[in-house]
């Protein structure tokens, strides 16, 4: 099990988003305690979270789209 925290990433431009997501992934993957995969979740077009997840196989990065701006907060 890992103790890596969830990292929140916000950005207003595509370049800024890519840079910040890359940094969050590097930080999460460099944690020596990580024994799971990593889940990257898009909450809005400018808000993402990056976190270790027991639901993602070790060595894998999985993307999830949960658009909190959709009517009723439903997945897009």
C-alpha cells in the first residue's frame, strides 16, 4: 500500500496542463512506496487529480473522465 497523496492539478492553457500533469505523474511515480498504478481523473476541463489507485495495475497509468460540470455531475 502507498502513502502518496492525491495531487490536484489546475491549468488554464494546454501547455500548462501538460507540464503540470507530467510533474504530478513524475512525483507520484517516483514515490518508492508506490505499489499500485496511477489514476488520472479529469473533473473539469481545467481541474485534474493524480493519485495512486489499488484499482489500477502496478506500472499502469489510467485516465478517467468525470466531468463535474455536466448536468447532475454525471460522467461525460
